[in-house]
C-alpha cells in the first residue's frame, strides 16, 4: 500500500514513530533515543496502552522492564524512584501518551481525525494485546543502552 509520494504506508508509520519517540525523549527526558534493529526480549514488563478511535482504530503500547521503566521515570521526573513506586507506572503511561500523541500529530488531516484514550498501565507485559488488529508494528528503542519497545496495531 502506497501513501504520500509513493512511500510505503508501513514505512511512513515507522518513520513517524521513530520521530515521535526521538522527540519525546529529547524534549522531555533530555536523552537521545533511537531504534535498535534487533528485537530484544523484555521480561517482567510494565506496559502502557493508548487506544486510537475514529479515522484510525488501533492502539499504541510502550513496554519496558522494571529496571528500564525506573530509569526512564527518574529521567522524566528528575527524582530517584523505588522499585514498587507507583510513579514508575505513571511515568511509563505518560511516555506512552506523549509518544502516541506525537505519532498522531504527524498524520495527515484526514487520518488525524481520531481520539486517543488515557493510558492504561499493567505489569502483565503485552498480555491482552489485541489480536483482532490486522496490521501491527513492533520496534525496540535504546536510550543510554536501556532498551524498551513500542508496538502499534491497527484494524486493516
């Protein structure tokens, strides 16, 4: 499927995601962050989910290990977090919200007519990731050697 200027829609969505993740980490965490080519298994995940509804129906997930989530929370909040600190989950939810919102802001006007939900955060990893979405993209990113994942899924 081709989009603007003959560019593949999948490539456009991934480029928008890469840009949104990079911008959020640079602006909000003062850290550089870029994609990692190889998929890296992340166990004991904290996962935040944002749903899109309207012209685009789907969801965005941000998932990280407890350790990486804690490091990201400390960078975002500017304070040291404890292992079971609820602020860690809140920070991952806010990162998901900013990444999903940044990705949505890069859509064309016809696609951007969609709402995004508030983030839902779980410690069950990607359990419950909605399989009914026909198209999905999974991408890992690294900031200062700390790897986390982002998934986008859409109805076909």
